[in-house]
């Protein structure tokens, strides 16, 4: 007859790994891995980069030539007039002063009958 002491059994027959995996190992693995990560992060910083100093760029004076806005097109219509005015509601005011315009520029006319308006130009381009 063979007498077996519980300590002599393999780990798989004892019902697991006992106290090794029940907390003692985990208490050692987490701090050790955090320490190794911190050491690895510090090792990434190269000492040779600390001695390099970038040269200062030379300051040069740039002369700006006056640019002429020579556009080959013109934006017209009620929307364009509203954006260019301080008081855009004067466009719909029939009693507005003459400086806000008379509205003939924003109307299209019937080619067969020049006295009869045909439509309103909300947004237009002329080139």
C-alpha cells in the first residue's frame, strides 16, 4: 500500500494551484509590470537629443506688393446686396431712401415686352 501525502500530489490533483494563483502571485505581477513599464518609458528618452540645439532662423523682411483685385466677374442679386448693406431690410422697404437703390438692377425684364418684369435675381454672376 502506497501512502500519499497531500503535498506529494501533483498540482492538478490538489484542486488547482493552491495559494500560488489565489493572490500572492497577482500581488507580485502587477507592481512588477508597472515598474517595468516605467523603466521602459524612461529608457526611450535618448540622451543625445538633449544636447541638440536647433539653429535660429534668419529673419528676412518681406515686401508686400499692393495687390489689385482684378476680378473678371461680378456678383449681383438681392442676396449680394443684402450682404453689402448695413441695413438689409431696407431692400424690402418701399419707402426707403434713394441711396438704397430702386430695385431695377435686381429684376429681369421680358424681352418681348420691356415694360413688364419677368423675375427677380436672387443671386447672379456676371462676367
